[in-house]
């Protein structure tokens, strides 16, 4: 029998809550300011480890639960990508606490519920690398009293090197954060670029050659084929530099193509996982099966999961009713709209959770394109709304004033879907970490739910403070405010534009449909390659198209480094690869921690360039 071990503790829950507040507030600010956030699992692991060791009596399992709770809440801040859209279209004048709290909480909780059967399909019975989950586990192991000191030194050295480089690029800004070369061949524009990010190199090292090459192929399709082709058919505005023109095509065209590829590849991935997912559902809801398992493989009891499912359905139904009541007729059509919201959260939500979990397994949480999944989700919701309109099942009040009410309801439901996707994306990394260190899954699932509650409490007041202090682009809370200081909120603005475009029938579907075609072709190629024992993950190629090229190129570079190290290790007949893994993990740790420091300083002061030194204006440009 396994000896009793300190794992789920009051002090751990309190520490997780404190880390949560800092991470969530910082992520919401960064997301609205520049559209980017930091992954919180690894910083939470390091902070938890330091504090608990200072308090004394800590264990690897207690540390793991603290980082699980804190990273879940920090990840829930991804709802910044949707919910501000309700203010930007004028539907809300601020962020009402309880509506914002419950839509965030219930969306995140559905993500936790979905990850329970997905754990078996995507973690327990899967060979996916989960780079950040593995890195967290290695950090916890080497920092424990019985940890390998050589591996710990490798982790520390990697962390210090990455921290120093990150301070030079993102902090002091005396170095550029990447390289880029743009050149033209006739009317066609090409670009080669990469990032000076050791965290991305470390991620690529842990991902492996297959995923890295697939993402690099996505870059080639986007920047080597699609953009040069578009340059020949889209007029080049006079006075616009070639680099700016190409960037605009990527933002407004290629990312939609990538979203189309991701949509098809995600559906195919979920279909291919159908059998293990169904088996996972059956096992998760079977009390008999649960009783036969060890503690390290037990999820929440079926009765708790059933109660949670019913509570989520009732809670979401009540929330959608409260949201629609002032703007809709109180008849059968209201019931139809509530049913649409519930169906989206349960059906689309589960598909999205599966796809996000799989993407996190391939390249990690920090590089996983949650905004791409949000694009797919808003397209699906708008398509469903148009279908109901054709059947005269949408209240006239929602369709009035250029679909104002319908767009607001779609953004509200999309917030729940985004929370679910983000939590699933992060939680499976946490559950992978737990599997590697021998944690108890049902205890992790409890603290994941607690993390959702705390994150949901923090997010609405942070959103209100930021909105009142800065406003959003195109939506200022008071007259005479400086619009130049408004937060750009790029993702909410994009979601609003897509919903407007679809419901008002003026969205250009061309690039999305091209992406769908590319996804279908990639699936066929992957099937043919598997006959020869090879693989080309279509989802990874889609992410390579959608993500910034410097991210994908740098991850691919790290994957190639891993391949060389692995080949040399085999040739020298060495069996231990822990040093390379720990240096790669250290790269992720160092950059993540400095990212947290910079984010906190930015959130407190309202200046994203607080540490920048005016030594090299060219490097800061």
C-alpha cells in the first residue's frame, strides 16, 4: 500500500489562490494590450516549489497540486479574447460581475469535466509528447530532496541563460526579439523569420522532429506559397512597404486559411480519437471500473461527475435566460435560443476541448492557437444562428439593428466555449504532469475546479478596472479620454468583425474554404504516409499556417536540434537523455518566469516598456 503523502492541503490551496490573482490579472492586461499571454504552468511550478520549500514539509505532490490550481485559473484569463466584445459593440456599458463571473466559471468548469474522459484517451493511452507537462514533471522531480543534482544543475543553467536573453529582448529591449528578412521576386513577396526565444527552442526539443517539421511545412505553405500568390492578385497599395503589405495579407487572409485547415484537421483528429474517447467516457462514468483502479488512476466518482454535469446544464440554462430576458420575447423562441447556447457549450465545447487537448499534446499550451479555435467556434455559432433564422426560429429583437442582439448572444456563448477550450488546453498538460509524478487525478480535478472559481472571481473586476482606466479601441467609457492609450483588444475586435460579417452576409469565405481544402489534402497525405510507417500530423501543419512564422520556425529549429542530439546519443550508445531534456525545460522556465515579471510590472504600472533602455533605438523598433 502506498504510504500517506501530503498532497491536497489548505496551505497549498491558499498559495495557489495567491498565485492565481497575480497570473490572471497579468494575463488579462497583456491579452488586451498586445493579444498575447504567457503560459502559467511552469512559472506556477517554480514559485510553488520555492514557497513550499521555505515553509517546510513540502512534497512533490503538494507542489503539483498548487501549480495545477494556479495554472488553471491563469489560463481561464483567455476569455479576454471574447467577453470585451460585448462592451465594444455597446451591448454592455461595463462588465456586470455576476454575469461575467458565471459565464467564465461555467465555461471553465465544462472544460474540467470534458478533460476527465479525455485524460484516458489523450494522456493515459496516448504517446503525445506534452512538452510543458513533461517539463513541469522534470522540474518537480529534480527539485525534490531525492532529485538528481546533475539534472538540477542543467535546469538551473538553462533557466539562467533563457532569463538573461529574455531580459535583453523583452525587458531592457537592447536586442530585437527575432530576425526577419523580406524580399520580392517580381510582384511576389517572401519572408524568412525566426525568434530569439530559447523557450520556443526548448519546446521544439521536447516536441520532437515530426511535429516540428509539420509546423515548418505550414510556414512554407503560408509564407512560401499563399502570400506570394496573393501578392500577384491583390493590389499593392501605394506607399505601403512590402513587409507591411505581406503582414497585412497574413493577418487578414492567411490566418483564416490556417483556421480552415485547423477546423478540418481538428474534426478529423476527434473522429480518429472517437474509440478511445468513448472508452474513456465509459470508464470515467463506471463506478465498478473506478473501484478497480489505483489511486494514481482514479478520476472523480461518477456520482460527482453526473451532479457536475447536471449543475452545469442548469447553470448555463439559467444564465442564458438571464442574458436574453431583457432583449427577447418570452416565448418558444427564447427556449430555442437557450437550447442553441446549451448545445454549443456541450457539443461544440466537447469537440473544441478534444481538439485543444490534442494540440496541447503536440506543441504545448503556450503555442496552442486558442484564437484559431475561437474563430472556428464563432463561425459555427453564426452558421447555426443563420440556419435558425432561415427557419424563423430567432426572435425579431435579436435580428434587429443589424443583428445587434444576435451578435451579443453569440459573443456571450463564445466566452463559455473559449473558457472551456483554454482550460482543456491547459488541464491535460497538468494531468500529464500528474501522471508522471504519481499524483491522484481526482484531487487534481478538484483543484482545477477551485482554480476556475478563483479565476472567475478575479477576471470581472480586472476587466472593469482596465476598461475604466484605458478603455478599448473604439469603446471609451468616458468622453475626453485619450484614445491613443486605449487597449487594442485585438481578439475581441476580430470576433466582433467575424460575427458581423457572417450574420450580415458580407464575410469573404474564400480563404477559409481554401484552408478546408488544404486540410482535406493533408489528411489524405497523412493516411498514405502511414502506410509507409511515416506521419504528417495535419493539425500541426494547420498550426504552422496559423501561428506567427517566427514561432513555428523556432519550434522546428528546436526539434532539429533534438534530432541531432538523439542521433549522437544513439551513436555513442548513451541511454540517458535527461541533460538535454532538463536544459530544454530550463529554457522554458527562465523565459516564462521573466515573462511573468514583465507582465506584472506592465499590469501594475500600465506601461509595457517600463524596463526598456534607450540605448539602441533600432533594436526597440
